[in-house]
C-alpha cells in the first residue's frame, strides 16, 4: 500500500470511530432506561403486595372478631333461651300465690278451687303458646307410640285394649313426644274369657 492509500484509510477509520462510540453509548442509555423502568415496576409491585398483605391482615382480624361475637351471642341465646317462657309463666305464678293467700283466709273452699282451676287454665294456655299440647288418652285405643301401660284392668264397660284410666297426662312439643301418658288398659273379665275359651274347646271337640 502506497503512502497516499494508507493516509486515506486512516482518515476513514478516524471518521468511523466517533460514530461507533455514539452507537454504544445509545445502547447503554437504553439499558439504563430499561433498568430504571423495571426498578419502578418492581417498586409498584412491592407496594401492591404490601397493601394486599395489610388488607389480608385486616380481613383476618375482622373474621376473628366476627367469630368471637357470634360465639358470645350464641352463648347468650342459649343461656337466655327460656326468657320469654319464664316471663309468660310469672302471671301464672302470681295467680297461684293469690289462690294460696285466699285459701289461707278460710271460707268454704269453693273460691280456692275456682282459683286453682283458673291458674291451671292459665298454665295450659302458656304451654299451648309454646307448642306444648296434652295427649288424649282415656277412652282411646292404646297406642304404644304415645301411651305407656302400667296395668291391665278387667272391664266390661270398655273394649279390650282401650285406655280406662290415666295416671298422668302425656304431652307433645309440636310433633315431638315430651312424655307418654301413663295409663291402665282394659282387658276382658276372666269369667268371660274363661267361658269363651271353654266354648272354643267344646267346639273343637265336636269337630273331631
């Protein structure tokens, strides 16, 4: 390469060098800008994560408070479940006390009986208000679902297996049995039963 060509080559190289430096600087600037944007995005995400975590902690605390409040209210509801019933029974108690006071004052006893009957009626009215009803027993056919037999009584006035006496009343709470009626149940008289058995024997013997 002659001197002239070498010189021209060096001039071209010098002219290209600033342009190459400028290109690398642009790339550096783009990387810096991209890193800054990524850093800002990361900061925003961290801020959102912190807000979500704080919101989560508040929700957990509110849920725990709600559970405690519900447990407290449930406990109070169970503890005072019979409050209305007790309030409705107080007038019955008042009437019973008046009847006792009246009976202690003397008299022929009829006013006392009337007072007790009034108290009984008031008491039954309160029970009915809360879904408690008496079971019909005397004169009814024996039903093991609601009657409990403690004796069998000979009777010509009642059909066999009929309730002839009620020792204490049974009660329902809505459709649930609170307690069965304690009853005595009719059975045929022994003489009549024996006669019936003898007749069956004789009839059977005739067939032979």
